[in-house]
C-alpha cells in the first residue's frame, strides 16, 4: 500500500510502544482495487487510555472511547485509531450490547461485515486476510464474513450496505449473501432515516445501479415504501413498453450519476398511479402527474432527512419533467429565465433519460430535444440576459428616474427583463432607460 507519512507515523509510533497496528477497512479494500484512498482507519492492540497516552503530543479527540476509538490528528490527517475488539449481543439489530477488547487481529476482523472489509495491512507483515477478502475482491464479489444471516441480524444496516457496495463497486453479491439480503429485506425497521438515506444516495450514484435496483427491489421498496405503488404497475400507454418501476430504473441508469439527477429520475413518476384516467380506447393517461409526483417526492425526501435545498432542486426538476419544450428561442429563454440556466440543462438531461426509458418507436422526440439543447447552449454563449442581474440597467438607475426604492423598482426591472427575453427589447442601457420611462409614464410603477 502507498501509505501517507502521517498514517505511517501513527503505525510506527504504536509499534515503537510495543503495540501491534494495522490499517483496516475501506482503505485496504480500495488500495487493492487501485481506487483512490481518502480515509484511513487503524486498529491496534493498545487500549483506549494507552492510545491517548501514546499520542499525548498529538491532537486527539475521543469520539467513541466506549467502543475503543480515538481520532489522532497528525500532519493534517485525521485517523481513527481503534482497539482490537470483539462484539456481543445486538438486541436493537444495529449496535452491539457489549464490546470486549482483544489482542487478536483475527478476532477483530471476524466481527466485520464483508470479507473485502475484513483485511488488515501492515508494512512489516503485509496483508492479513483470514476470510478470503482479496480473492473476493478479485472475483468482484460481496460476501459476508461467516454466516450472512447472522451478520445481518447483528446489524440490519448491512443489508443496505451490501447492495450499496454492489451498485457502487459493480460487484455481485455472493449467493448466500444475496439470499440473506432478501430474507432481511423487510426488517429495516429501527434504522435511522439518516443512515438509510446515506446508503441509498451512494447506491443511486453507483455504476451498477440498474442491476441493483432491479435485483433488490424488495430492499429498495422496504427502505422507500412510497415506491411500492409503481412496482409492476402497467402504464397502459403506447409510449411505454416497461412497467412503471422498470421505466423508473431505466431512467435512473440513463442519467449521469449526480445525486440530484438520480433522485429526480427515481421519483419523477411516483404520482402516476394516483392520476390515472382511461379513454374510450382503453389507453391510460396521467394528467397532472408531475405536480402529484412533486408533492409526494418532497415528503419522501424530507422524510429521509435530506437537505432542503436538495429536496427543492429535485422537486423542481420533477415539476417540469413532462413540460413539452418546443425549439423556440423565446420559449427556451423564458424557461431558462424562470429556472436558471443550470437547472434548465438538468431538466433536459432528465427529459432525455425519460424518453430513452420509453418505447423506442418514439425516440424521434430526441431530435426536438437536441435542438432545444443546441439553442440553449447558444443562448448561454451569447450572454443573453436571463435574469435581472444580467440587465444593463439596475435598481439605482430606476430610482434615478424618480421611482421610490422598494417593490416598484423590482417590478420595473422584471418588466424590462421580460421584454429582453421576449426579443422585444435589446439589452442596451439607453433603450432600457427609455422603456423604463415609458412604464413609469403609464403609471405601472405606481399601481
């Protein structure tokens, strides 16, 4: 392993004190895979009090001393240093009832979730891999340490972690592990929304997301019960050849792995079943489903304790995802002005993924969407005014024309922006001043 000097310093300091010390967990796994390593965890035979004594000249923080963990800061690096331990009893299905310290690295590795995470490394001894984790990494396999059902019974979050690793790393679950995942799919009660959310968000941005959402739909629906209404739902419409859940999974896989985009794709049609109507030919229609999907999605996302700004961004994309945008420059500029340029381009990405997840017979709609994208790019390149700040006139100029500061100034600026966006005005200060004076003369500013 290529170990940073700060981490080497911690290992060497522990060894010099007569204690064993190893790098463990994700740092070892990612190093073997050739992936970037950002965080390092160290396990040692030293007890927590001795860890603090050994590193008395360093900055340390006791973040979980009852579980044997002390954070040591060295050379700008924060490293969790944890005493080798065994765990016993998991009455809440999440945390151990008791922790016993041990001098055995093998006993410490035996308590871990998956074989790929149960590998230790030291510069002196190399890899310690009692459960075949290196082999599983090479085979791209997620396999529980020991009995899979026992590992999940100890900590139900491991069910989500298993499929998150599958999505994130592109690994397959070992047969026994997969079987246990399905057995525990409906036993996620008691897990905090924050922990569920953290695993789901990483899962959604994984390279193997389509296969994971498909194979482990029972786990996904258990974590997000609102998705149950779309599972195996026949859309009854010629535009769709997949059921609603399949369509949704495809849409998620077709859009780039940015969290707000993947979340928008996951929830964009969640309100459809509540909006169904049937015409005389037996074809299903879903008028108003974007607004219903938006409302449901906001509730679900807030329930997952996601940041308000992220929820609002996702829901804005859902609100407009079914908007038919014609390749008309004025129409495009109006929507770009309303949403912001970045959000508008994200909307186009969502619409493209949505179309690609429907009946290929209607892929011709991509031609119009591509033209909209081309025109929108041109609008950005030419620096066309899309918000009040882009105008060659500001509030001080309006006040100088005799309008009192306040709401009326904003109304005049918005009217000028509308004129520029509609191609009725040039973004030229002299012309805008002249138009502002006309608006004031008409009394609009005093209404």
